[in-house]
C-alpha cells in the first residue's frame, strides 16, 4: 500500500509471485495465507512482479525522503535475496526500509510484538486475512500513527 504517515491509504499494489525454489505450496503455507496452488501456478515470475512494483513506486515518488516499511526485517531481507536470485535490481532503489515493528516498540517503550497484538494494543481489529500480503499491508498502515516517537 502507499500510505501517509497518518495511515491513510492512497493506493494499493497486489501481485502474487510464482515460486521457483519451492513451486508446490505446503499445506501449512496454504492454511497460513489462504493462497491456493492454482493462484501461484498462474502468477508472474519475480522479475515481472519486481518491475510492476518499481512502476507502482515510481508513480508516487516525490522530492520527499521515501521510505518503505514492513513489520520486522524478514520482508526486506527476502526482497534482497529474491533480487539477487533472479538477477534483477531492487525495485525500490533509494527507498529506506523502516522496521515498523521496532518503531512501534520504541514509540511505546515496550518489547517488540506481532502485528495482530499491536493492533489489539491500540484498540483496532485485524481486518482481512492475517499473513496475506495486501491485508497485512493495510493493517500495518493503520498502525503508522503509533510507529512515530511520541
């Protein structure tokens, strides 16, 4: 999602990537994400989706410092690994990654908590399917106001 620091969602991008290292989804993965094998079998390969993500980000770039965030470091590290594996450039060049899980914890002076727990702490309900990319991104955007130092 493209969101303001206040958590207002301005635009969304969603795409599935066809897996190449482990092309068959495990039952655990299907239960966790709600994604079915048929969904990924027809999905684009990573280089195509990386290009689509880059185009999405470029539509919104400005002279401001551009950042992207995730709940923890896993997504940032995985994106780098996938770019290296597929020999493509990072789709968000010049964007600083922010670990919003850490920012939330620092702002509230607590230990790091999961996204669902963070929503609960601020009195918000988790919407959509937990561990489904776009739904998680929307929920994380709702937490942005609580990820800034007080």
